[in-house]
C-alpha cells in the first residue's frame, strides 16, 4: 500500500473540506484514520506546545468525533505505521511519509480506505488556540526587547527576529498554548548568567519588567497589524513561518508549525504576567480575550 504525505490546510483558515481516506489502523480501543488532506492541526511529537484540534469525520450522515489528532509516519515498503512518540525517524527520511492521524474511539466505524469523508474542525476552539499562540509570540518578542535595554552585560550570538538578544530562546524550558493563553517557563541558570544576563537584577525588578512588557505588547497589538502564515509547501513537514510587520521594529518572522490569527486586532483584551517560581525559574503567562470571526 502506498500512503502519501498528508497535505495540510490548518494554516489557511480552512475548517471544513472533503478528503479521501488513505489508511486506517484499528486498535482495541480506537481507530486511527489518515486522509490525503486535512484542516486538522495535530499535536507535535517533538515539541507538543500546541494542542490538537477537535472536530468530526463524517461519512454520509454518520459523524464521528475526533478525540485526538497526532503526527504519524508510514513506510510503504515495510508497511510500518508509527504514531506520536513511537516515531523513530526524522522528517524527510527517505521512504517515510509523515501524516496527520485523526483518532476516533469507535473501532467498528464504517469508514474504510478509499472512502470520501468530510473533515470538520471545531472552529471556535482552533481560533482560541490561534489567539493564544500568536499572543505568545508577541509576548516573548516584547520580553526580549525589554531585557535588551538594560539587563544584559554582554552581547549574545543568538538574536531574535527583531535583532534583540534572544532571552526566550536561551532560557525557555517549555511553552504550552491553550485557549486564549500561552504559558512559557524560563530557567535563569548559571549558563545564562555566563552568557551575560543579569539574572539577580532581573528577578529583583520583575514587576518593572512586567509593566514595560505590557506597554510594548499593547503598542504592537493595538496597531492591528496583519499576521501571515507563509508555507513553503503543502505537507506537514514543510517549513511554515509566522510573519507580522511590527512597524519601526521591522518584520517579525518566526518558524512555527501552529495555527494562528490573521490580525493582531483579534487578540482583544490582554494581560501578560511574569511569575517568580523560585530563584532560577520564572513563568510568563499571556492571557487574551479575543473574538472569533
């Protein structure tokens, strides 16, 4: 059986389309369905910061709930199918097709290979995740800019897309997107101090940094600038870039595989909080209260 890489449409503001079923894997408690094209965003098996979309797969009048959406890999010559953490190969490994796997919890569903089905994403939920993810990007760029002004004593090799020393890249341990929210966890360890960040002063002045961060966030968000997702191909493993013109700061370009908004105006009300967890850890909580369209 030949299974081709899934063509993805989750960066195209597409929430419903018809697709052909390429592969089905039936397990004791669930059934995994792979189609040739999909509007569903899967949770990444490498960096699971952005949750899976919700929605349905419909065959005729029967609609099945998609309880999870995962990354899969299939090797046609050996008929090997791997899902999520089972995946043992890197993207673009010869002979392997990377797939979007739609999981439903009905083993004896009527769907079979070759069927044409209708895929429908739960639009409000995806848009809420998109707002949270884009807000997270804006927040970390604002944090980098604020820290650039007076908290580094050395230059750094790693700069962000706006040319500021990239605290986010150096210190980020985890990032997790949820509906209208993004939480980033940062470690202020010895390595970061050696790189030149004044971590003690940063912790002491966290309320000041938070205030300046929110002012910068406000300035960018209230500009209502358009957000664009540039895709360098149609498949899951092709590169995708979040792009947003931030005026005098320049155009922000960030590699990103998540779903996103079309305009910063969609973020609505917002608040960014910096929370001290311990002497070496802080968290940035970015909350928005936007609206779907």
